[in-house]
């Protein structure tokens, strides 16, 4: 895929053009979206040219292009907050752990692997989880 030529038309140095090409943006809209998603990262990456680049990109985007309001994310656009807690399972964890521990103990010995109790444990675990 050829490098996008819109970068060649920006009023910036060849070094900054090289930096922008490394980002892989294929249109002014995608590059501007990257810049708006992580403005602080781009300001440190491009230095004083960042504002000029952003203004130039805005003029290259047709007014009919959909533009979403910029949302401020974390550094480089990654949300680093803690994940929400998982909901509790729809079954009794203690009972499942008890059945599973007994089943694992039986699996250690060849004489008890195929015992009726091992089959009962497997059925009980399955029915408990599949409710």
C-alpha cells in the first residue's frame, strides 16, 4: 500500500512527515482522530508542530465527513482503569470447589478414575454449572 500523499502537503518538516507516516494513518480523518484521542502524547511526539498539523488536517477534511466529539482518554488512548468486578456466578462456588476437589483426588488413582462415584461427581459438577 503506498504511503498517503496527504502528508506531503502538510506545512511541516520532512522529519515530522516521517513521524506521521510511521503512524500508518491512511487519511487526514484517521490521523486527526488519532491526534484527538491522545492530544498530550501527540504534543510530546511532534512538539510545536502538533498544533499546525492539527489545523492543517481540519482544512483537508470535507465538512460532510462525520466528526465525533473528541474524548480524552489516557496516555496514547489506552484506558488503564481497573476492570469492573465480575458478577457472582449463578451457582454455589463452595459446593463446586468441594465436588471438583473430590473428583481431582479420584483422578489421581487409576482404580478410582472410572468408578461410579467419579461419574456421579462429573454429573453433579455439570448440573451445578449448567443451571
